[in-house]
C-alpha cells in the first residue's frame, strides 16, 4: 500500500519534538511500534538545526530527506512497513510467472513460508550451513531469535525498504531478500548480536565466522547497528566490536570501522544517523562521525567528523576547510550522492 505524506515546514520547537527518542538498555534496535511510526515518515528540519551526537545517547530514529528551511510542501511516497511481507509474496508470484524455471526456488524460499521470520531464518540457514553445520540446526536457531524479537524484525523490514529506495540496482524487495549479501549479512549480524547480549558468545562468534566466509562481510557480534541500513555491494566490510552505527546509514564495499592498536575497551568508531561512507574508507579509533556527514571514497579518518560535513582524502580533510566547512543540506545516505561539494576540495577537476 502506498501512502502520501504532506510535509510542511516546522518550527525549531516542533522539530525538536520530532527527534525525541528513548534509550533501550537491553537492545539497540528500536521497538516495532517506533519503527512503524517513525522510520518511514520523513521530516525536513531547519538548516539551523544541528543534531547532536553523543555515544551515550540514542540515535535519532527518524528518516529525513533534507535539512532545508522554507515553506514549500514536500510530497513523499513510501511503502508501509507492516505490508512488507505481503508485498514480497506478491513480487515472488509475479517473478515466477516471468521466470517459471525459478518456481521451485521461490516456493522454497518465499511462498511456502507463513511469515517473514520463517522465510528469513530458512534462507540464512541455507546460505550459512555447511557439512558440519546442518541447515536445520541453523534454521531452528535463527527462527527462535526472530520469532521472539519483534524489534529485530522491524529493523529487518526497514532494511529491506532502505535497500529498495537507495540502490538503483535493486529490482524489488524479494530481489534484495534473496540476492543481496549486504542485506543478508546485516540480518545475520542482528541474530548474532542478540545472542551476544544473552552471553551466548560462542554461538554469536560462530555466526560471525560463517558470515565472513560466505558473504565476505566481517561484523563483530558486539557491534551495535540501527535500522534502515544499506550495505551496498558489501564485500570487504569490517566492523569492530565496540563500533556503533546509527539509523539510515549507507556503507559501500571495502569499508573498515576499526581500532588503532591493541588497546581493549571502547576503541571503535561511532557513526551517526544518515551518514554515507564511500568505498574503500577506513575510519579508525573511538571517534565520532556526526549525523548527516559524508565520507569520500578511499578516505582515512582518524578524527571526529562534524555533523553535515564532507571529508575526503588520506588523511581525511574537511571540504571547505576546518574553520568554514561546507554544510550539507540533504541527508547523504538517502541521496547516495558521492560527488557534490567534493570538487570544492580540489584546485581542478579531472
């Protein structure tokens, strides 16, 4: 079902109310009610509004396409999160009519299942199983976690829609579900993270290892990841144990969120909401990347990045300079725009 929302400009006081959220000490992922009500409703907010980033506070759980001010009315269409499973089954039935040779695969993976939970558990198990780790064992483990944690499933649905909205290579939701290893790696991590929080660390690390071997994505089960995540291509992504990734973040391939040495404790980056991280980027140490920032491809970042700014290079430098950096007026993770303002960094363009 498609819904259309009218977005009128808001006062700073009104905007501040939009961005209130509550910390959940047991799980990083928001509740299903919060995801349904906020993640796929978009608000613009005044350019003067600068979201603060604090690693001890929750990330904003709202999706914003622009940071503009003005009185214009913005119209946005989106798929209702609650309808994701129904839409996926419709897409699967249509795909089978187009390619009958795939009917068995689609039936086993999608159409024979009663819910998204069982379908996802089965699909992950098929992908990650091997001779010594049976598919049935993994499927039972995954379905137990997914069916008992509605917050994880709400994040799964938000991730599906995020990929469909931001990746022009994604044909539909079921295409993402079946074929996009970045999406699958992220969902396997959500299960591993839940097991890690339950102190079932041996199982959590086992899942991490299989995901790394199968998908070439290595996310430590201790890392905290929000919802609306796009891991584009995903090959070579490495995320350390104490890393935190906010909501509506887009990360391309060969990105490292790592440490800087052998020190233990809180040692990995904290990525704010709406951040876009370009391919081949290394972000190292317990540093903060502010909300709505953009990291240019191939950059090496070892210092905090202010909100709504662009950094590029090795070592990374602020576009516009440290004293007067260029401020972005749109959320880069949603626009997936890798080049705006980058030319300001160079004396010439090739």
